[in-house]
């Protein structure tokens, strides 16, 4: 069985060297009586540790409710007649994740991964609507008992690496962690057109916790 995804583990190779560097700088600068000059090293180390935080989440939503796959702000709710990321008409909810949000992504519902489609692309600001069309992305096509759902991870101007541990055929439970996007990004959720959306524009939401939509 694969080990559960961990944001802490994913970020270890980023923040551990920074802490070692900060400690070394403190020792050297202390001898020169410039110990205060080591503060930027400690700030950088703790900020990167903060970014990769992986907090426990739990939802008491009923069995027909999808929960948010990402932390962030709802920036768009749209009805689409067609999309390359969904079979037929759909409803799309877009979530912007700033560098201050938890970046671990979770399954919105009990599902089986039908397909994973990675697409290389640009790295413009994920707040911009054009980012959905041209930025690097990774789409998980999910089958649920109530219909298909697509969760699409999109990189941003700072985020340059999408991490996805889910593979076709894998079963995920609602709230299960499957990956993350490093350093600021966007997540889009494509839903059946009759799905009731439970969030509103500019609402702050949390992955694995906030009710996002309800199957009809």
C-alpha cells in the first residue's frame, strides 16, 4: 500500500537545508558579534516550513456533499456548455491559492481516478482567468456514484511544480490527500451541470472541510 501523501514530507528537501544554513550562519555570525544578521536565514526557513504545513482536516457534511479540494478564495463560478476537461456541459468552480494558503489538495468525494492528464504550459499569475487556458496543469478525471468530476491543478507565476500521487484506477475517499501545487496556484473543479454549488464568490474555503457542492 502506498504511504499517505504528506506536505511535510514533500517539503523536507526545501526547508531542511534552509534550517541547516540558518544554524550555520548563526554560529559564524555569533563569533563576529553580528548574530542579528542571521535573522533573514531563519525567516526564510520558517516561511518555507509554513508553506508546506499539512494540517488535519475533517468534514461532517452529508454523504451527497462534495468538499473543497483546496484552500483559497473562490474566484469564479461558471456554467460551461463544453470544456476539454469534462464530457459535456458542466459547472466550474475556480479556487485561487495564495502562498499563504495550505497547498495540499484533497479528493472532493469518494471516487475512482479514471484518468490523469498532464499538460505543460506557461506560468502567468493564477489569479488571471487566462491562466486556466495556458498555464501548466494536471487534471484528475474522477468517477463517483453520482457522476463524473474533474479536479484540475494549475500552476501559477511562482508555483513551478505540480505534485500528484493519484494514478488511474486508484480509489480515493472524500478528503484524502493526493498532491499539492508548490508556491501559489489555482484549482478548478468541474461538476455535473445540475450540481448545487454551496460556495459564493470571494468566499475563503478550506480543503477537506468546506462544503463545496451538493449532488442532486
